[in-house]
C-alpha cells in the first residue's frame, strides 16, 4: 500500500488515500474524507512506483 496526499477537487483541502501498488492501473470513485463528495481517481503504478495520478470531481 502507498499513502498519497493530494488536494480534493471539491473542498480544496489536502487529503490522503491509501493506494494499492499491486494493481498496475486503477480507476475508481472514492469519497473525500472531509467534504464527502465523490472523487474519480485514476492511478498508474509501474514496479510499485506511482507513475500517474489524477483526482477529478464528479458532479452530483
């Protein structure tokens, strides 16, 4: 597991999420731990190293 810190695209607070390094490419939705709004995460790992990360807001 890998802890990654980033800014929520809804409330702009810095949050962290645990990312699974054993899965090369991941795209899923997770709620912000502060404002509870959904965030679409797109994550790519290569040999356990984070290669790409994006966190986009999802309109409700």
